[in-house]
C-alpha cells in the first residue's frame, strides 16, 4: 500500500497516469448491454461513428471466458490499430471493462523483440549460407580432382591407343600380304584368314569400348527391351568360336531358362557388350583348355557366366583390373585395359552385380547377375516390338503454355500412353488427388503455384507415382531443388526429344514406389 | 451467428500475422513487423450446407514454447491454427511442441497445421515425407501467405470442424 502522499503530489501522479493511460471504463449489465461510460471513449475508438463495431469487438474478446471474475488481457490490438491492456472487473450482476492505452509500451517492446527475433533469423540464414558455401567448396574440389583424373586418363588413353590399334592392324596387314603372295596354299590361307578375323574382332571390341568410354558415366539411358537370349548366344558363338578354334581351345556356349510368367526386359546392347568384352579377354588370355559362356535365365533375372582356363588374375590385382588402363593382372597382356572397367560400369548401370573368381595359372570366372529393368506380364502372343510399358499407362501433363502441353501430349500419345492435360499447378494437384496418374510431367515455372510446390504438396499427400519436372533452368541447384521437392527426374527445356523419350521410358519402366 | 475463437500459434517469424492478413484482408507485406501481445481480427466464413460462422482470430506473438501470458491468451479458444515455416525445420518442432502444451489446457480444441512459405519450397528444410506422416495426426496444409495458396483451405478446415 502506498503511504498517504502530499495532496499536490497525489494529484500530479493521478494526472500523469491518466494522461498516459487514457483509461476508458465501460460498464455493462450481464448481457453486454452498455450502461455507462467513463473516460476517453474517442481515443479508444468508442466514439459515436463506429461504436457498435468497437463494442462487438470488445465482446468477442471474452468468448469462452467467464464474466463473473476478474480478467486481464495485456497488449490487445483491436481494429483501431492501437494496443491496449484490457481488464474485466466483475461487479455483479454486471461487469466493467477497463481499457488502458499500451501503445507506447508496445512500441518499446516491439523494438526490442524485433532485434532479438531478427538476430535469430539472420543466424539461421547465416548457418545455412555457410553450409551451402561448404558444399560448393567440396563440389569444386571434387570437380578439380575429377578433371585431373580425366586428364591423366586422356594421356594414358592416347599412349595405349597408338599401341593397341597398331598391333592388330600390323598383324592384319601382314596376313593380307601373305594371302596376296604367290605361295599361299589352302592351309596357310585358312590360318591367315583366322588371324585376320581375330584381329578384326579385337579392333571391333576396342572401338565399341572407346565409344562407350566416351559416353561417360552420365548420360547413360538404359533402353529396356525384350532380350532374345538364344539369338545372343548364337551371335556370341559365331563371333568367338572361330577365334577359339584358331587357338585350339574348346568353346562352349550354353543357355538355361525357366519359363516364367513374365518377360523380363533388359538393355540388349549393354548385355551384349558385357559378354563380348569378357569373352574377348577370355579368348585372348587363354593358351589352352576351355572358354565357356553360360546364360541362365531364372526368376526373371539373367545370369551370365564367362569362364576360362587361362592365366588368371592374382588376388592383389583383383581391384586394379577394373580400373581403366590397368592391366597388370594379366601378365604380358596387351590391350587398352578398358574392357573390364567398362564391364563393371555397364553392370552397375543395369543395377546388377559382378563377381570375379580366379586362380593364377588355372583360370578365371566372371559371374554377372542382372535384375530385369522391367517386366511385361503374360508372354502369350507377345509382340517383341511392343512398347515396354503397360498399354493403359496414364500420364498427366501440366504446362501453362498450351503449345508445349499439346506437343507433349502428342508425343506421349505416339508412345502409346493415355494422356490428360492440366493448365496450372492447382488444377494438377486436384486432378492427381482425384485420380492419380502413373506418371506426372509438370512444368516448374508456372504462374501461381510453382511446379515444385505442387510436387511437394502431392508427395506430402501421399502420391507415389513417377514425377518428371520440366524447367527452363539448367543449374544443378534448380535440379536438386526439384528432386528434393519430390520429383524423380528433372528435364530442361528446350526438350531434347531423345532424352525426353529415354526419361519417360525409364520413369515408366521402373516399378512405382521403388 | 455462432462465434468461435481461433488462435494462431507458432514460433516467431513463421508468418502468423501474414496468414491472417491474407485471410482477412487479402493483403501481404514483405516487411517483418513482429507482433507484440495479440492482434484480434474477425471474419465470417461461409460453409457448404451450413450456417456461416464467425471466426475471431487471435494472432499471438510468436514463441517457441507456451509461457504464462501465451496460455492466458489461449483461454476460451475452440480452434488452433499451428503455424510453421517450411524453410526452418525447428519451427515445425516448435509448432508441435506448442500444440502439445496447448492441448493440456484445451483438450477438445480443433487443431490444424499450416506449413507456411510454400512459395519458397526450393529452400524448405521440412520434407514431404515428414508432413505425409504428420497428416495421420492432424490436418496439414502447405500454405503461402504471399501467394495465398492453401490459406483459405486451412481456415475452412477448422471452420468445418467447429461447425460439426
Ligand atoms: N516468402 C514468403 N514470406 C512470408 C510468407 N509469410 C510470411 N512471410 C514473411 O515472413 C516474415 C514474418 O512474417 P510474420 O507474418 O510477421 O510472422 P509472425 O509469425 O507473425 O511473426 P511474429 O509476429 O514475430 O510471431 C515477414 O517478412 C513476411 O513477409 C510466405 O508465405 N512467403
Ligand atoms: Mg506476427
């Protein structure tokens, strides 16, 4: 309790507090009917003009609160924009509401709070920026290292190539010369032709590998299709039996299969490349004994086993033989050393595994196990040229540019899909929620809700189908942002049609939810 | 008309004031002006096949946890719109923590979550998977006070729950 003040001080204090607080006391009966008003009504917006509204606002403040006890609600901003401390003073059967101006106090408190909050927000931004810088630095470091490596590889490539191409060519020219000579009897001619064929096959593999190597790790689009193992085995036989026989090696090709109810799809060119590389090594590095190739097709998976009784690879070279230009493992061997590195890369691209089993002096066995890239149901009456996706695959195309949407629609119809089109992201979200498509192709840069936002929203609502985003921005950052939002693939405009078709094939071939 | 008290609850800077401005006045400001205490607004909401109802929206100053003044403001509320900022994962944790605290005093309150700043989705820390899981517990809306996306839907969901 404050002691009695001298009257002059008491009145001064009273005036000061009243001037600062602009108190307004509104007295109500129990039903919010205004009985009396004391104080600065205009200041708090309770002047005649909009008094009704101000009173309703006041009443709304106490929704759900008892009116028969004291209440205090500090710092309430009402529609007049000023802040007040609002008190409810019970006075049965009615009550009073007291408003005290809090604007000045609020301005001060806001200045402080604003500084504190902004400091925290800036701190968060800063640590994010630092993290991002770190990422960029690592990325640059990685790029520098890979450039160095690429340069070293290039030098090694040139050095080995000049040797690798010259040796078989020299030998081909030598035998041709011999064939053209006068004394070529039938036996010698046969031997010469065999040697020419061997060297030509080798050159062919070498050239294929160089192409594959040049294609690089990226840009490798798999091309799922129906694989005829019998035809593959026949080709392999045609290609390698003469080479093996020239060296008096036994050569065996076997095919084993179970007739499953599905037709698995593989990338035939890559499967062939794997087999050809492994066999061409096997024949080259085997002086006597047997070379065999076995294709086993079980439970939809393809197993390729290439075995020889050649010089073998000693344990310390197991890893190294898979690196480009390293061929220390196979003593006295010649060759660009690309073969095994490419085999490994292809197998990885196809999602398979590769096992190497070898004993120096006794032989080598490579076992490759490949999962199907996709599979088709029901082999009955299967048309091998058929598109590798289900016929009624449902695609939703979303682009605000009707020309682009139409182009995509036409392309997809050509590919045998069913196509729906939406013109903006909100419509797309609604359409997907109504009936989820197997594949969603969506433009990123659209007015209103962005494609990425729509993708995020769909993923957070549980949409599990494939999503391909299309964007005019080709930065890695834009790509990452889109993938983070939930896209499976990101394509840049203008569209490269081959790439587009490749991505659509991949998107539709991989099982949904994988 | 039935009138209900709805409180906006979430960490500071997540966009509570901006969501209310979008919902009530269809405006947006880039500038951040932190809320001190509470700003009270109201809006009538039309409902399909139902009487319209009035929402009295309490935009409460943002905090990571519920302190005594915050709890005081919540008394009498029948709905909570929890707000998080998608670009700050921590603000989502704060919103969930606040909800848990608020439910101790308001066991029957209707609640929804707005994860705001959808227009900045490229910079979001909160993932779709997280929200997909959260949806099992409460209605979740990705919103943007800037563009208006999802804002109406979030308030409408709460209004619909209040009407039943
Ligand atoms: N880009 C973008 N910015 C937003 C959005 N919503 C709010 N902001 C910005 O975020 C900042 C904070 O918004 P406020 O609405 O003041 O946040 P608040 O939750 O009310 O913050 P406190 O009052 O301090 O609790 C402001 O600069 C807004 O412009 C949004 O949807 N998108
Ligand atoms: Mg605010």
